[in-house]
């Protein structure tokens, strides 16, 4: 499998965060619409053993999340706990070379993107108040609020088996999502984006420690020494034509959130961990991306 990176340039606000498992689900629908249901069924037939595609979260362009580990393992000054918690983003080079203390705050990253000339250079979350019109009484019912995100360019990492699904096909599927919209409220213009060219990530090495790039399942990943993670609960819903069905909700899933660190007892040469999830929906053929791309990191002191 080959690891690629592309940059999403948002052209509208988003009502759903760019999470890898959600993006994978939307890619499955895009493949179905673009290439047919039989193509999709063929691709996911052995997804439990040989995934054809794994997608990361969206990250501020040029950066990755700081690993989820205790402060002392990151080489941070323990006297500045409050400041350390604000340092969320780290460059690829600093991550793989264990320079975790070089992580930056969202404000610092925003200034870097601003200097590069990005029109939108800082992520903003806004609460939007809306009304539902009652067409019987021609009045507005009680108002409600929704959270929307204004995003700067976002890097997406994709691990692809191009013997099963070609890079050109992947580009077509992602472009389709960008046109119809990602996530919630796509029908009213949310979640639109364009993409840059795909760059293959060639640098790789074996390691004992790896960091995840999307929510995933950590159970059953092998002979581990220790794991560090924050829990993430996924309250999933069906997309496509199933979104308008009477049973569009899925059972909640408890996952390890992005940035989790897994330490094995011996060196490994792996590109992903996790497993496929099934049985969380009344739609029997439903699957969920419980896999995550991982990047090798070095622990301080090793």
C-alpha cells in the first residue's frame, strides 16, 4: 500500500468535523455513485483482512496533532502545564524525530499559514442560530443552534492499495465529495472543497512506537508494551439514500481518538493498525473504518 497526502481547500463552511472514519464512509458512497454498487462491494469484500483504503483526519496544512502522551514523555516543562495543553500541532519532521516540545498553538500555526498567504488561516467554530418555518401556520417555530466550522486548508493522508483502486479513481471520488459536500447540511451548501495534487509519502522506517491519524480500534493489535489515548465516541448515521430511511442511526462506537500512541515490545514495520467494525447497524452490510494510518515516532530516551 502507498501513502499519499493531498490538501483540501474549503470553499464553504463545514457542519461536520473532518474525521477519517466519516470521510471513509463518504468515499464509499462516492464510489457507489461514481463507479457502481458492484465495484464498491468488490472493494469492501475483504476489508476485514486487506483494506483497500484508509483515510486520516483533516489536519492544519503542514502540521500533525501532538501525540497523546504524558507531558514528561513529550519533553515538556512540567512547570507550564497550562501552556503545554494549548500546544496542539507539530510538524511532520519534528514528530518523527521526537522533537515534541516544538509543538505549536493554534494561534502560532495560524500566523504561519497567514505568512504563507492563505486567505483563511485559522480554524473558527461558530454557533449559528436557525429557525424552522411552519408552513401550516406560516410562522417560525422555536429557534435552534448548530455548530459550524470555518476551516483553513486541511491535509488529508490516504493509504491506498492501488492494485484494487487506482489513484485516478480515488481523485474522482474525492472530487465528487467536494462537489456535493462533506457531512451534515451538504444539501444547503456546507462541506464544499477543492483538492491539490496528490504527493506520495516515501519516508518510512521501522519503530516500536507509532501515532494514529484517525479514530480507531486498539484491541487485538498484537504484542504491545503500552498505549496512550483519549476515548472518542462515534454516534454514526447512514448517508446516501439510507439517510432518509426510518432507521438511519447506528449504534455508538467507542474508539481511541486521533493522536493515540501505541508502543510495541519489538520494532515493527507497519503502516496501519486496527480492524474493520461491523454489527453496529440494522443494515447488515454496513462497515466502519476502525483502522488508522500510523506514523513511526521515536520516544525520548530510546
